[in-house]
C-alpha cells in the first residue's frame, strides 16, 4: 500500500513537472462523458447463478488547446468503474459466506492385510483431518480416534511436536474438494477453504489472493483503487515534422494483433476472475500506471509509416487476477489449489491418496507441505519497461517489440525450508522434491514482432504474431525444487475474411476470423520411465485454434455470432453461440451460452512418488534399464489430474464444469 | 492557432485560384469546365419553380433517371426544380488541366494511365464511338477535384431510416477527412506530399463519435497512384482498442450496418480497374445541385453557425432541396469480380464537376437494389470557409434500398479546410493513438 502511494506520488510529481512545462491552456471542448450501466447474468448447471453483476462505468474526456508552449494538444481521459456482483449474496451456498461444508475423501485404500498403526486402510470415505498420521509409521505416537487416528497440526512456523489434530483452528467446515468440479480420480485430492477471507482466513495469501466478501462482490473498491480504471494525461509535442506523444497515468497499452489469447499483448495483466478468458480484453485488462512515449515519424525512407514507442510502467507490479477459491471464475483452478496448499502450510491439512503409495488420505502438519508465501515484486526497481517499432512497409504492417517485465502468472518454487512429517526430531531443512513452495513471479524478457497483410486473390487479411520469452518458470517434478526455467516461443497466425453466405443473408457478409496459437517450450524436460512419466507437465508443443463467425442483420442491430476454441493436445473445446440485439442506440441486449466439452482430465505425475525423507517407508524408486532420477524425486509412479494434470488439461478443459448460459442488458447514455 | 493560419492561407490560395476569369483558353477545357457558358440545358417539360410529382412525372420522364422517375411516380417524393447554375471549379485545377491534359493517355490495360500530372485527365467530350470513353470518365472522377487538396466533414450525421414507418433506427455522428498526397493543385506542398514511398494518391479517414457502441471506430483508406494496386484499409474498433487490416471483402460489405458499402463512398470508392466502365451517353437530367443557404434547413442537429439540409419524402429519405437540370454523362460500371455483391452501377457524372451525383445500383440478379442521391451545394452559398474555393460542397446523401424499403441519409458539415486534414491523420499509427 505504501509503495502504491509512493508510485502514485511519483506519478503526481511527474504530472506536476509536466504541468510546469505547460503554458496556460484553454478549454477546447466541453467535458465529454459517456456512461454505461450493465446488468450481467450467468447461470451454470449444477451451481446455479454464477454472475449477477450490476456495473456502472463513465468515460470522461476533456481536450485542451495550449496557447503556445511545447505542447500542441493536451487531453485528459478517465474511466470510472464500479460493479457489484450479487452472486455472493444470492448464491452464497456456492460462492459466498455459506459456501463449502464438511468434506471427506474416498481413499483408494490398501486393504486390511496391510494395516498401518492407527489408521484406516480400507477404501472409502475418510473425513478431513482423519487421514493417515505419518508419524505413527515412525514415532508410534498415533492416538486412535473414532474412525482413525487423530492428529493435531502444529501452529505455523513451529516444528511438529505432537500427533493430536487441532480441529478448532482448521475445522472440517467451509471446505470443498479440490476435485469438486471434475469428480475424484484415483490421484490426490485436497480440501479447499472457499469462503471469503474475512469469513474464513484459512488459505488466504496476503497481497495476492486474500479478498474479503466486499472485494469479491465489488472488486473495484480495493487497495489499488481500481474504481479509477483509467486516468491519464495525453500531451502532443511537435518535433520538426514529427510528433512526440506522451501519455502519463493509469492506462491500457495494447500490443499485437490477436484476440482472445495473448502473444504480444502482455503489457497489462488480465483480470480472469471476471469471466475467465471470454470477455473483451479491453474490459479485463488491468490498467497500469505508466509513462508511454510515441515518436511518430509518418512516412520515412521506404516506410509509409514508422513510429517508435517506449514505455515505463511505474505502478507496482500486478499479476493476472486468477480469482480466488470460492470466487466464480478460477482459470486452471490455480486459485483453489493455492488456497488449499496455503492452508496446508499454515494449519495443516489432509491430502487424499498420498501416503502408503498414494492410497491413503494423509495428514500433514503445518510447515510440512504447502505454500508458504507469495513474493510479489514491488517497488520501482521492479518496474516494467520496453518499447516497439511499428510501421508499414510495402503494404505490410509490422512491429518489433521488446519488454522486460515480470511473469503475470505465478511460479511455484520449491526448495524452501520445511519440516519432516516422518520425524519430529528432524530439524527443519530443505528437502528435495517436497511440495513446499513459495509463489514467485519471475522476471521475464520478451522479444517479438508482428505482421499483417492482405492476400488479395483470396480476399483475406492475415495477422501474424510471435514472441520469444526468457525467464518463464514451469512445474517440473524431475527437479529438486519442482520447477525449471524455459524459454518459450509463442506464435499465432490469424486470418480474417468477409464471406457472403447468400442463402442466410444476401446483403451482408459473414465475418470469418480464424486464429491458430502455438506454444513451444525451448528447454523442455519430460522423462518416460517404466514407473511413469515425470518432469514438466506442460506440453512441449501445443496449439489452440479459435474461430469466430459473426453475422449482422437488420442494419447491424442484430448480430449473431459463434465463437469456438479447440485445444489440440488437451482435446478440450469451447463453443459460444450468442446474439447481440440493439433495439436502439441506448440499449444493448446479449444472450448466449458458453459450453465446454471434450477431454478434461489429463493426468500427470503428482509427485507423490518422491521420497525426500529418510524415514519414509518403501524403497526409493529404481528404474530398470535406464538412468535413474535422484532417489528423492518422483519417477512418475503416481499420477492424476491434480495438481499437475491441470496444466495438460489447459484453460479450456479446466473450465469443463463451467458451461453456462448468459444474458446482459446494457444502457448507454 | 497554427491550424487557423494554415486554413487562412489555404483559403486565400483557393480564392485567388477562382478570382480569375471563368474561362480557359483551350476550347476543350473551356467546354469541359464551363458547359453552361452559352446557355443552360432546357427541356420543354421542365420549368424553374415547378414541382414534379406523381401527377406530372410522366411529362418529365426524359429529365429523370429511371429510379428517380419511379420513386416520384410511386409518390415517394416530389422534387422542386431550381435554376441551373454554373459550379465553376477552382481555377488552379482548371489551369492544371489545361497545362497537361494533352499528354495524358490510357495505358494498355485497365487501370493504366500515362502522362497524368494534375487536373482533369480527359476533358474531351466523351463519345459513344470511343470504347474507352467510360474508363476516361472514371479517371476524371478519380482525379476529380473532390475535396480539393484536403477537406473535412464534421460533424457528419448518418441516419438509418425505415421508409415505410419513418422510424429512425440509428444515428451515427462521424468525422471524415480527405487528403490528396499527389496531384495537388492549390495548397502547398504541390504537386505531391513527400516522402510518399508507396505513392499513395489519396487518404480517407473516418471516425465515429456516436453512438457509444461504435464510438471511436476509425476507418483509414490509402488509395495508391497505381490503380491496379489494392487499397490498404484499416479499421480501429474502439471496443477492442485494436487496429485491423481490412480484407477486400469488407470494402464491399455494409459499413456499420448502413445502406452504404465502403465502396459506395462519394459515389464510387474503389479502383478503376475493379470495374468495366461503359459510356452510355450524354443526358440532361435533374440532379440535386443547389445553394445550401437558400434551402429550407433543418433545426435538428443545428449548430450556432450552421444548419444542416432538411429531409422529406417517404421515410424522410430524400433531401429537402431543389434540383437543377444539368448535363451528365451516363456510365455503366460492371464489377470485374464475379463475386461482387452487385451486378452493376449506373452512374450519372455531372459533366461540369465530374461528381457522381446520381447513381443506381443493381443486385446480382440485375434488379434495382439501391439508389444514391448526393446533394451538392455551391460553395459560395455555404459556410464562409468554403466560399470561393471552387469546390462543390457535399451537403447531403440518401442511399435508398428500394428492395428493403430502407435508407441511410447523410447530413454534412463539409469544410474545405486543408488544416483540418493533416497528413498525420492518415498514418496507421495515428489510429492507435486512442489505445
């Protein structure tokens, strides 16, 4: 918060300095105000109401014409936005104060013949907190309780000292199964607190995923003052026959030429909590405080148009908003997993199908596994900066882009000090392969470019975009810290064509817009062993295709469209038919459905095969006829959707259970 | 301030251009630019001040194009006849014609022209015996004086109307800018703006101001000197904040749901080589040329210094103006592309100004689909900035879809002020400045 004020103070100072450079100016026009009020509803099968948002937004613009001085023109622009999502009140059983409940896990079981001391070993339901107490395997301190051993999780930061379960601090209520959306498989599962953080603070990650009920329902009213969605000053300075345009303040900066998925359009983070990836990017980009300078040279040499842009983002870094456990949209279910893991670290937890070879629900004490903290870069020394050259050459539009920023998606870095769940006498240490993490947002450098051009014989406009990033981090069960760095090449080719389908509309063409996104991990690591597959769960190469077919009728007042996306490796699909109707300039009504289908359970090594602790029962994994991994690490013995299979399932597949109907009404004035 | 100074200089240049004697030494040029010097067209059935309506339209049939005849016959509109006046074009344009037209010739294939420098390339009277007469008129249109070396329309109201009910479905408020990068005759730099590496002849820029759902949409068109080269067109969608290169298919599709395609702008907004042009003859017909300040103007959208032309007739789809009996060249334009959404345009080019003031557009089945009226005002009876410019002012358009019973009307506030159309506005990156 303090840093935020510092940066805003800096921005204010810069504005003030800019102001000193300005002469007196005159109103060039009256204040222009555009207002929008929108009601947005979504309804999901099995869940019910998943959105009931009332949104108000005002766009304000004011132009000034300086009388003399360095500026040719000056403009102030602001967007104010406020919204309230009543879902958290109207469907509080799923998304609000009453969400979740008591949970139990269906463990695989190992059978009575393999009875472990003080634990239930048969297949079937095991309640939260009643899983296998690992200490009973080594310390013999387990205390039998009804239905199984009773364990107490130690307070955060303290070493494991006893075996009694402290249900008071981490009760079996307000929880949901991490697998809740997809159904349990034979892999691991966790309990996730799903109530707002002011109602249930368990698993909330300070400064990252810690929204209270008010912040979930009215997200603009937060510490970052998001109700001030955009606020900037534009100044235009003539430099000979060229123009230097400056923009200072909170703004969106759009790079690239593609829709839906991003390759170059990465300057601003994205708010996926609003409607996953399915809202217009301009509505869900998170505007950032930055200084942007565009030096526009017009036609020069062989270029019909050539321009240079530089940017410096001074507002504190913000990651993409991935929602929060218990909120309505959690892409990749990352927020659920993070909250469950954070609760594990802080308060202890039960993880299903973990112990005894991945067959028994297993209790962990605080500080043994989980997420310790999120390290979010802050301060001016962690700012984003970059630039681009963009122009037109011989009918081809091009850009060359470079950006030094921080990954807007989180990385889980293992290798932190944790406790040995098998040995209460062991000192806290860094145990290779242990699923104890800090969340990091690594510095990444992006180099890319884009092209657009027409292919006249086929009446098609082509868009190409590519980006090469250095410094991104990916989960990797073959590494002791369970992550590794990889350069990534991303690319997209898009084609837009207007085509008449005369029997459907003889007078207005349909827009066909197709895109193919590709991703290639340069430093990929995946091992196939007799025990299974382990390493990086992401696909080394994957492609997502999108298709938009849009039609217009009644002088563009009625516009049906079909949006489809297909993830080739995950084999997951989304299809979204909708109709937009504008009965007048004031009103806009939209109805549609967003349906997911196809595969949604891609399993991967869940690291349960790792044997990092000396006291663990069973032999270290051995691999016949090939190189063996370090004995502490997983060799892919056990796999499931959770948690790492989610990377293979992708953002389309992981929303499989979020098919929904939607309707919105907007009034603009 | 700088803009105002430029405007004053430009206006002065244009005024000086028209201050000379309204004549040319070359008889070919004289006949082309001053066709009414020895008298205006006459028709025994047409008298100044008369109103042509369903009752008397048959008498005036020879002075009307077929679509206008039918619309009057069907009672959609009544038109009042005004006196025919000479719309003398800017003298610098006439002088440029006189200086260079003799060296101009058509090339070997459609879209080729040789020896063109500036002005009207083919001022010679077209002849039915000349198989290239239609193409030459198309060149005269392409290199017409249009908006001079640079001009601006703002605001520009487009209203979508249901003809039967008269209901207004939608009103768009826009700005348009035009700039000639080559063959400039009146405003420095002349003849060309440099650098211009791709040899762009003309730029057209449009920005939507209202309503909100399409506000900030911007359209940019670059037309090249090489007529066989595809126009470059970009669309900036405000709600996406992204610049998109347009495919050619979008040029021949409805623009923002109106009854116009981008190709319809100004009468025809495409390459000459995209059409096969056939001269059909010279006629005297009633066209919407008038003096803006002498018309009955509308209170709607009125500004302190300007009122727009009013509308009347069925669905208020017709301009409330007087029509002049004027000499026109009738030309048929047939698309070279068999997939084009129309089968042909019948265009009536005003012989004196070479504006396409009347046009009938036929669907792929050959039936009349749309009819286009473009109202032109004498610049001396318009805004002060336009006085003396020698550029007929776009003042109103009506694009009527006779099949759907629908129209789009346009009400202009055109300003022949090059300072309002700076070259920077026609740069692609300028579209992104709103990002």
